């Protein structure tokens, strides 16, 4: 799996946060979900999914075309979307492989609050089991 612990912070994630702030102020809805999956050997993936409701898309014509993820892809993130949802909203998913729990911790911290200070760790309880 690629990427280093000191990968640059992807600026497009900051754009998602700015859009989220604008959504809150305008009573539209933007849901952002983060999933961290780690295998027993410590490798895994961090996935960030942002879904804007149809009202956001209506109030921001051309939003899908305006999104830029060059910094995120340069930092090792894979971008899926922007894809229209069944109800007229918009979804973008970013994925980044993690070579270790330490790298996954760094990736989470790069997302900003509330993930700053979160630490992921892998411990071995026996030769056959890791948590």
C-alpha cells in the first residue's frame, strides 16, 4: 500500500468543510461519513463520503463541475464522483490506503476536527489474534 505518514493535507477536504459550513448556514444538508478499515496486519483504508442533498445542488448550480480534487489525488487519495444521487443530490467519496495504524491516524488528523487527537493502534493479544 502506498503513501507515507507525512503525506500533505489534501486541500479539497478543506473545501468540503467550507461547503459544509455554507450548508449549515443555508439550512441545506451535507452528510459526511468517515470509515476506517484496518486488517489484522495493520493495513487498511480510510474512506470519506460526502453527500449533499438536492437543495444544496439546486442552490449551487454547477457544483459538481466546480469541485477540484487535484491536491487530494496528489496526496494519495482516490476520488469517486461527484455522482448524482437518486433524489438529485450529489455524492463524492475519497479513499486512501493506509500501510499502518499510524498512517491511518495521520490521515484522520488531516481531516481536521473532530479527528485531531484520535489515535488508532494495533495490539497483538496472542499470536493468532490482533485488535
